[in-house]
């Protein structure tokens, strides 16, 4: 048996590994590469292996950097099944459909931009690119019906006729529907057959609802070989879901190869118990000023963790029960998935909610925005409330509308609860806001630019750390040292090279045998 690494090698996205036996090729995760558009597009467009050779697939969790290329495999000659936890299967329904929708929208917009630039050049003549406003409007009318809907067919025809690049989505909604038919949700800790003499057992990974570590065993000629794929590993004591599993069944404890994530292999997080008092402080201060709290939040995980904390604080009467609005269709769907999978909740969630007959995701103050009109009405609502809206890094989506209506008002707070990538608008907002506060909020408010306009950032910008979905170095070590596993070799994946190599050194200094594979490298088991 051997494992070959084709993604998330010395980087954090595009998880894609194959496990090969004499009879089977099992794909472990099938993630999208995320990052700069052109670079990601090149990596995503071509699958590293022919889907025909793949017999089955095991998915660690539903995050798109682990599941986002599934439809590219299943629309080809893949006749196998996709094994994952039941909650992961349910979350993939929402996330893969959303992925297809985003790709279609992006492709349509980029093609429109190419067509518009081309027509502007033609109209202006001789390579000049400036044209009159009237002519530009004619061009826009040709390519758009109404303000928003692009005439995709007209645009594509024009691009093809003039040999211009047409951007196409990686897959369609029909491809996603086909993929969803291959999902096989299985319970944790139940061993299933995934190939000849080959089994898989899932254990909780504590990273996100449904996330799993998978123990894969091949038994041939009286010998057993065991691979443990960690997927992404979560933090201990996170709200809602169970911690990363430390108690493996006796037959799953001798691991020949552990494929382990290393996102924060060289970092330590803030402790989780410090988060609630900080959240309470920010909310109370804002409500005392008569303001609202805008939280840019990722639809899957962060939104539900915040809802859960807020619900707990409302029950304990720690903060006034202001309305909480979830303004994201995807977050709304995923929150329902959370509500439908209590089997994944930890003891605390059982004691605080389920045993009392309370659904953590269903209470009077929690409201889901149903329409664009309702979202717009909420934009203008000056009564105190909390709004959770996407996108998580403020790169688009409804959160920008809430910011547009609320950041000029010093009573309001923008609460940052997630990682803001470099060069994102969220990171810019965070840096500008924190600098203004650090300088004592003196002088005119700094300006931030979006929607082609400058807005004064008078709202407070606060950051709550500790919400990471990934364990830090100590938590990764806990999985290794406090579990009942005995591990012969570790292959580190899913980390920026600097984090991974530092973690590899740390592991070696603790006596582990570690390899950090390059793209395409195989490790035999
Ligand atoms: Zn993940």
C-alpha cells in the first residue's frame, strides 16, 4: 500500500491524496485550491489523477478546500461511493451547490468584463480605449438585461467569434446534483468496507460539524496495515461539537502512517474560555451606546458558534436579548444542518440545551433574513441588533451593505471573529479601525473605500481571537500524545511550508518519524 500526495502539500488548500492497494485506489479528500484566481484556476482545472482509476472516496469534512472538486470526479467515469459522516454529506449539499453558483457568477462577470473592454476598444477605434459615456451605455445594454442580469449567451458568442478567452466554471449545478447522489453518510465509529480487504472507520476530528479522522485498514496475507488521515483537526473545548477523538478502538491504535494537518503547527492560540467575557464586553458596550454589531462571519461554523454563544448568554441573562439576524442564505441553510445533527454535539451542548428540550439554533431572538428586501430594510434599521452576514472576509456579499449603512456611526461595532486574509477588504477594515483606536480615536475618522466610494470609519472595529477552527501546536500534540495511538510515521500536510517545517522539527525533537511530502510524492506503508 502507498499514499500519494497531490494537494495541500506545503500549502493549505486543495487537499487531495490517494491511497493505493493491490486492488483499489481510494481518494482521500478532493478539495479545491483557493487563492489568487489565475493560479488557483490552473491548479484546479486538471485533476492530478484520472477519475477512472479511483474506486471510492473518503471525505474528511465539507469545507470546500477538501470537497470542492468532488463534482469533477463524479461526472467522469467514477463509479464509486463517497464515504463521509452524515453531517458532512448534509453540509456538502449546501456547500457544493453554493460553489457551483459562485463559479457560474464569477465566470459570467469575468466574461462580461472581457466583452465590455473589447467592445469599448472597437467603438473607440485604433486601439484607443476611451469612449463616450453614451457609447458605453449602449455596450452595457447590449450585454446586460436590466441592471444585474448578464446575457451570458450573447457574451459568450461574442467572445468565441473574436477568439477571446471564455471563462467557464469548473462544474455546473447538474454536475453537483450528480455528485450528491454518490454520497454515503456513515456514523462515527462504525467500520465500513471501502474496497477489497479495505475498511474505513470515522472518528471525531473536532474541526467543524461532521469533520472526521479516518482510520483506513487493509488486511492481506495475515498482515494489517493502518493509515490514519486526520483531515483538519479542531480545537479542544470548542462550542457545540465534540473534541478531537483521543480514544480509538483497540484494533485502530497501531498506526503505520498518520497523514496529519499542520496549519498552526508553529503557533499557539488564545484560550477558548477567554472568548465569552470579551464577546459580552463588546456587545454590552455597543448596546449601551445604542449601537448595533455587524459580524462578518463564515457561513459554515463561525456563524453557528456565535449563535450558540449568544443563545447561552441570553438564557443566562448576561446581555440584553437584542435581535440576532442571520443575513446569508448559505448560513441559514447550514444552521438548519447544525440543528438536524445533534448526534455530533458535545456533552456541554447536551446538558445546556438538548436535555432541557431546547434547540440551540431555534429561539425567539434569532431571525433569518428571507429576502433581499428584508435585508435592505435591516440595513436601515437604527435600533440595536446583531447581524451576522457573509462574506467572512468582506470581499462581497450582504455584509458590505450593512457596513455601507452602519460604519459611519460611532455607536456601532464591526466585530471581527475570523481570519482576514492578506489583501482582503476585511483585513483593511481591521487594520484601519485598530490603528484609529490605538491612536485614541483622535481627529477625523479614517476613510475606507468600497463600492467606489469613501466612507468614514467611525464604528469601532474589535477583534475576537480564539475562534480558530484549527488546533494550535499544543492541541495537535494532544492528539498525538494524549490519545491511545502508537504511530510509526507521520506525513505532514495542510500547512504553509514555514508552519509545517517548524512543526516537523518539533515533532522530530519529540521522537517522531516525520516526512513532509512534496506534490506528487508517494510514501509506502
Ligand atoms: Zn477545514
